[in-house]
C-alpha cells in the first residue's frame, strides 16, 4: 500500500470548532445560531501551546474538526473571524512541523448523532452549500497543498450511492481549481470498516480513503450518556474482557445471543475481525492510501483498559501499514462522550504508557 507521508500517526482536535456543545439536547430553534459564548470559546479554547504539546507527543499531523455552522454565517457567507482562527492554527502547525487535516465534522443535514428533518443527501440546496464551502476553503488555502481536506465526517446509514454522487461532485469542483489537493473520503454507516466496500474509488492519486474504529461500542462508549443502550445498561466494561459480559449486554438489550459467536474473549482477535473490511479494501486497492482517521475510548474507562485497547488497535494498524489519527486530544465539560487523551484541566497525557502507545511504540 502507498505511504501517506507526513500523516502516519496523528491526533484529532474536537471540542473547539466542533463538539463544543451537544446539539441533540437543544430545541430546534437553538441548534443553528452561534452565540456570544460560542465565539468566545472559539477564540480561546485551543492555542499554540496545545499544538506544541501535541507535536511533543510525537504526532506528525492533527485532524481539526469544524462544523459548517461555525464557519458559515449564512448560506454562502463565511465568518472571517473563524477563518482567522483556522489560519492561526495552520501557522502553529507549520511552526512545529505538524501536518493538517481539515475535517468537516458536522455539515448542515448530516450530524452524525442526530437525524435531520432535511437530510444533506436529499436536498439539492444543502448539497450546493456543502460544495461551496469546500470551494471557499480551496480558494483560501490554494497555495498550500500540504493541507488535506476531509470532505465529511461519519456519513449516516444512508444509500451509499447518494453519498458517492455528492462526494464525486465535491471532488470534481475542487479539482477544477487544484489537481494536487489531498482529499479524504470515508464511507457511509459512520465510516465503519465493512462499509468501505460501498465507497467509490477514484483514478486520482491524491484521493485518500478513511475509516473509523470504535468496536466494540459496548467497551469504547461504556456508560456514555449519548447512546441509549450504554446509558441504559450502565455497566463498566473491561478490555480484554470476558465475552459473556458482552453477550449479557446484548441479551439484555436486543436478545441477540450470537453477536460475538466464535470468540471466547474480547481481545485483539475480535478487533482484527471488526477491521476485516479495511484489509479487504487494501487487498482490492493496493495502489490506494487507506487512513484510519478516528478511534478511541471514552474518558472514564479505566486507564489500563484504554491502554490495552489502544495498544491492540495500533498494533493492528502498524502491522498492516495503515496510518492513523487518534481521537481525541481534549473534551469540553458539556461533551457527553468525553474521549480526551489528555487531562482536561492540565492538558497533559493521561499516562506515559498511553503517550508511548499513541506515538506508535507498541
């Protein structure tokens, strides 16, 4: 497989320009407006010190998530103040020799954890705005092809051809301006590995493909407040763990006794099975770059469990020469799924072992 040079092991930043508050708890008329408090948060939450620290951990790139409503003041009109924050972020990354992935984390009509009344893939005007937003980014950063554009985070479980069609239009629009832009696309079903088989592949060496890894959700999202099942079950889940504990979870919630048939422990063998879709993609497209753009564990899981899971996932990725980006650097207090890898107060890695693992020393 081709190398994703300069993007071998990175870290995502959420909680700044995306995931800064949870929209699913807001009434509809409060979801889209940006408040004074939001703008104050955008101006102060991430600084040069954060980028310097991420670089010191051995990361070679940062995946910066942003939401369409943060950048877009109104349809086709963009907030210069927000672009200024992104400009500053890119300059800090250059200072500390860290590459950048700009990731549209939440588009109007595709919030990964909320079903919209008007879906992006069913509305021509929303699709036009989506493409126009990326054209605005291309025009602003036209002189820097080291910046990768990730078109959209975690497209929901929708008709994959609808997403393939929109992604192709966006790629074509960017290519009219820049043949060398690095463009990243993932499949539907929240970028889960099995969905890679439905993703359109391009005769374009600067298109990179991505998937996410959160299996088993019962572990990575344990006791999370944003998923009904985990909130209802309300139980700690160790890793590695007894398979009966996970099967008990499924029996309790969905009466599914065969969810993990063939496994007697929840360990690296299970993870490899869950990522088989990535191996199938590599086998089918050995000339393409596949990047694991997001994976992680909820903050309140015991640190040794988090280390064990992260070690096994990264060992698999390195064994198969898959570059990766861990999720997430830091979490806001109101983020219902806090996946932070650093202490949210002192902004230092939660354990030396975790820092060693995410840098690829497994």
